[in-house]
């Protein structure tokens, strides 16, 4: 196990059948969770990890534009005719969404925010 991932055992390993069953289950779950067109385009992937990496590579970049859009929305929010609770709720929702819309490589060395890995 490296970085929280379980490596594929060799076909001679007694764990191989278990790994294969889990891989097939996760692969099916992932491919059934996307549209038919997308699922058809990732059927060539050998493992669930390969499928996930392919989807992440294709669609993971869109978070950058969403991140920027949320920042612009936060900058444009004004209280206007809203009461303070509604105003704060709107800002809080955007801040929470901004936290989940991260993009780019993530730090794995534990030195965030001074990390030079990402």
C-alpha cells in the first residue's frame, strides 16, 4: 500500500482474486455513474484506477473555472435589500462551495501552504 492505494497484486498472489473482484465492483460503479457516452469512451481502461485517472484528467480541470466564477460571485455579493441573516447565508454558501471547488495538484508532503510539490 503506497499513499493510501492498494497496488495490484501479481496474478500468482492469493490476494489477486479478491483484488480483481473489488476492482470489477468499483469499475462497474464508476462506469454506471457517468453518462452512456462517457462510459463507452472509458471501457478500454484496464482497472478502476485507470478509469478514475482518465475521468479526472478529462473533467477535473473544470474546477478552475468554477473556482474563479465563485470568487467573482463572492466579490459581487452585496447586502442590498436582504436582511443580515440572508446576506450572511448567501456568503457562507459561496465560501463553502469555494472550499470544495479546489483544483490543481494537492500537497502530499504535509508542508501546505509552503509546499513546492503542487
